[in-house]
């Protein structure tokens, strides 16, 4: 049996070619020196940082779920076992 599917490829027109986490947007907005440093980095380095932040959040959330954390507001908080 052969399955057919359609794929659409679209160019990403965002400034970083990646979705910037809201938390990083807030830090860049509130920390002028940090924002200047971030924007002085190469686009590749900026994207790497964006991906690292997204991955760290995902790892933290999954770890918290495994530790029986169920309140949404607490899922992103780092708990001691996660060091």
C-alpha cells in the first residue's frame, strides 16, 4: 500500500528564522545591554541561542511532569532534582 502526502515548504521570513521564545523577547526588551550583545552575534549564534532556550524549557517541563508537578504555572520552574 502506498500512501500519498503533500509537503509545502515555505521560506521563514522572521528575523531569526526561528520562533523566539516569549521569555527571551521579554529579556531583550528589558535588558538593553543584553539585547545589544545578543544582536551583535551572528545570525547563526542567535538561532542557536533561541533553539537552546526552547529545548531547555521543554526538558524542564518534561522533568517537572515526571516529578508529578501538575500546576501549569509551576511546570516551567526549575526544581532541585533538575540541576
